C-alpha cells in the first residue's frame, strides 16, 4: 500500500479520518462522564482500530465494549483486556469467550435467558474458568433484553448462580433514542435508560444477588443525560466519529464529523444536474439512516478537500462503484464546477456502516489535507 | 481459519455459497447467450472470487468485467487477462490501467468525455501503451453515458483518435431494468438497450470509426432479451447468485438463490413475536432493495439449514450484529420454534452487497450442508 502525502494524491475511494475532530469528540464525552464520575467504556464497533482505541486511552488500555469476538481477540492482543462483548451469547461464542477468559482476558458477556446461563456455565466448565455475564435489560422495546418487571429476571440470575456464572451486572441500550431529535425527548430517553437499569439492579440486589455494574449507553443518551445516579458506566461508540444520523438526532454539528470518504469525479450529466463520482455504496455503504429523519441526506453530503460543505450538494444516488451528486431538491444552490479528476469528500450517514466498507483509515489532522498515517481496521467475526 | 465440516458446526455469521445453484445459474445464462451467438462477459463485481470465475469458465480463463482495479489486478494474476473495467476512468485509474496494459493485460476502460480521452491518452503515453476504451452510452437515463443522439459522441471518438486511444466499442447498461417486474417491461427494456447500443455503434461507424464491440447488459435484460441483433457481448453479474431483488424483478425463484448467510439464534422476545439472531447488517448489508418492490422482504428471508424457507419468516430489523426475525405482517403463519443456538440461513436482498460484507464463501453443494471448501473473496480498490 502506497503512503501518499496528501488527499489530492491518494487513490480513491478512500476512508479519511480527521484526528482533530476525533480528539475533540473523544474529549467531549470523556469530560462529560468524568463530570458524572462514571466510567466510560467506549464501544469499539465503530472504529475497529487499535490506533483509535489508544487515542481514547492516552494513559494505557482502558475498558472497552466490543461487538464481535474478532474485535475481542484483536484488542486483547493489544493489551485491552477489560471488555464487554455486548451481543447475546450463543453456544459457539460462549466457548470462544470462555477460552479468552482462560487466556487472561476479563471478558464479560451478555445474556437474557436461563438457556444462555446454562450454555455459558457449560462453556466455562469446559475451559476451566468462571464466566462473567451481564443480564441484558430492555429499556425501550428496541431489541433484546428482559423488561425490568419480567419474572424471568430473577430466574436468570438464579440460573447463573447454579451454572457458576458470575453476575457482572445489568446492561441496557436506549436504541430507540436514535429515532428522537429534540433535547427534551433525548433527556427523557436518557433518564428512562438510567432509571430502568438502576431498577433492575435494585431488584437483583433485593433478591440477594451482587450486581456491581450498572451499564447504560447510546451516543444520544450519553450526550443528553442530565443525571446518572446509580449508573456505574456508559457505553457509546459512534460518538468518536459522529455522522449525519447523529447530526439529525441533534448530538453534533456537521463540523464534528471525523470520518469522510474521499472520491474523484468521473463524469457528469449536465442535462440532469448530475456529477458522477467513483464512490458508490461499496465505499459509502448502503446505509440510508437519514431517510427517516427530518432532513434526508441521501447517501451523504459533499465537501471539498478541506472539509467545507458545498451548499446543498448531496449524494442522491449510489450504485456499487458510482455515486451521483446533485443539488438538493428545492434548493436554489448552483452545482459547483467539478470536472473529471476533481476531488471531494463525502460525509456519511452512518460511520459504523461506512467504516466497515474499508480496510484502513487515511489519517489527516484538520483541513490541511496532509496524510500523516494509515491505520488498519479489522473486520469479520 | 478452521475448516468445519457442516453448517451446523460453522462459526456464525458466515457466508454460504451453494454450488449446485451457482452452476445452474451459470449454465442458464451461458446457454442463453450461446443461443444468440453472443459472448458472455460476466461481471465479477458480485462474486469477487477466482474460484467462481473458474466455475464460469471451465475450459480456462474467459472474458470478464470488473468494477475495481483491485479486481483487475487479482483476476489478471490468475490468468484472466481479457477484461473490461466498467467504471468511468479518472486520472489515477487511467495511470493504473495503462500500467496493467503494459504488463500484458488486455484491459478496456470506459469514458464518455473528451477530457477522459485526453487523460487516458496521456496515461497511455506515460506507460508506453495504446489504451483501449469503450464509449459509455446512456440507454435509459440511469447513470452515466452519452445519449445516442448527443453530438459529443463523435467528438469523444475523434478525441480518442487524436489522443491515441483505441475505440473498443460502445457499452451500455440498462440499470433501470431493476425497477421493472413484468416480462413485457423487461423485454422492452432489453430491446431498448440493444437498439440504443447498436444505434450508437452505427453512428460511430458511419463517421469512419471502427467500433468492434457492442456491449450491453444487466441481469434482468440478459434473461429477457428476445433478440440481440448487432450486439456482440453481454455483461451480467448478479445472475451467478441471484437474490431477492432479482426474485422481485421476476428473473429467478427463491430456490435459485445460491448465496445465504448462516446465523445462530441468540434470543427471543415472545411478547413481540421476535426471534433474535447474530446476523445484523454487518453480515447481511444495509441493502433494502426490496423495499421499493411489490413485496418488501425486510433484510431477507429465513430458511432452515437445508435451505427450505420458513413460511413468511422475515428479517424485519437489523442493527450492527443483531437481526430480528418475525412473521410477515398480515400473515397467519406461526413463528417456528427456534431456541438459542438454533441455526438458520438468510436469503439476502442484494447478493453484491451481502457478499461484500464477508471475506470468504463457505461452499456447500445442495441441501446436505457439508462444507466442502472455503473460497476467498477480494475487496478494496
């Protein structure tokens, strides 16, 4: 892989990470959680990069969340051994997580059924370790987890004890907060997430179970929580980079977006008002998360090489290796003059999805456009 | 990477390719094009696999289409040297394509502007080769290309001559055919694609330009064309695997779909009628191509390990590593009993997008479920 010195010379499409913005975003949430006296356990599912993890923890490895056991292996190999695997456990992942624990990784897993407690206990016995798991709590009907008043909550905790699985605590995720876009609604979602998690912990403790960790988190609620009493840790991932979905939710401005896709103009259709670029959905991802928001950003917004937005210029269409730029419908902005070979940067809808389409970050610091490093990303399971 | 012997034992999520279905799909279009006396130039953007390319060409390397120069490098290294790079050329790709040509690869590229002809000529001179390019023709307003009556068509051909670029021929792609779903409309789209391409070639020849190749193609039009007079070659890619979008268009049945994603059940929400699996959009892709069709298939349809569909069971939601299964709204089918650890196979909306989320195929042949091989996929640009 050649190491070009400037965005103007890099082969395209290419994933660009601006560390000025990254550092600002990392600091913002770290300070916020420091203010609450809460542990921040960043979710590495967005960045999937040891270099980004090191940027988040400048004084050495800290607590992280992972979305795959491939991430677990990778971060553990780089010294990040305090981790939560935040996807419900299955037989094959239980066995693999138990082996990681045997190898010295403090991996905590997730479950919400008696069956999973038994599966995990069996995997622990096979590996000669005592597994540790969170019970997943459902705070907003978004996905998995037990409701706080579900009688199964205590059944699962008891089954864990019988199976030899340590209760790490309770974990919930306010996934529905992504659908909100007012400070009031986001503050209420954060308070609900907090209250439900604390209630679940209280119920478990009242039944005699230790429940040391009360873990909540989503990027929107992490930034809008007004109180976190009873919570011990916060998880968030996309806050490192932000994206247009988070902008639509109201968590960030477009100038906070640390991730972009560098692209080259490959043609035009003047009669349709189109400019064609070499970044299609393979480079941008198929994510259309802003389609359900008040402002639909197509497949992304278009900036110049310095990261300045072209007014109302949107990626209105994407096929595999082609993107189509046009002025947003209803706008009276004019199409910029971008001949074949001109370069643009696309701000993505969803940083997790766009990042996953690429093997590495090309690192810049601010608008100057010099590429200072290449940081690999990991993938797979 | 461990090599499991059966789908029941494979780590999940995992990409599964059924070679019985693959071979049937490959044979179907190969025979159809043989019947027309037309060269089939498969688009490798879907499979991105030398093993699949060899399956398409059992008697040695044949003509292919590629969507990236990473594919060009890869297939050339495996002896497939007759290729068309079907994305408009830019300065950095022109230079790289010229170097490939210098190294003995018969790569033909794509352009539709005088500027690109000049860029390509310059790149050819720098590499000491004579580049070869198609002029892209727009047959249905889908994306790039010149309309057949555009005066620039002859300007571009003349500019190519001046720049020392050989005219390989004309190339068009009926991309709008993906939005159709009746045989009549598809036959008309195929005839339009043919007629426009032949008209463009005729116009160029009348102006004194050699125009040896008349290249058309899309999976829907390739299967519905009733006549291909004047066409010399057909391009298609997704036909190898098919997918739910192609099923919605009417090109295949669900039993033709050669690609699926193996997943494990990780939980349930009985009160909502949900089953949770460990395949989210990271494994399935964010593609929601069937959302615009008559039947919206969510993020995919659910099969058992043998590939038999569960009636009306759909992936109704997907987050990064979680999928949610539920019975299709309005159906009176019942949710199957799928406990934690049970395995399913998901038929994807869009084979190109789902494939790109994975590093390799786990190869099976028919419903028996024995995994006979792992075939790598390539990615990047």
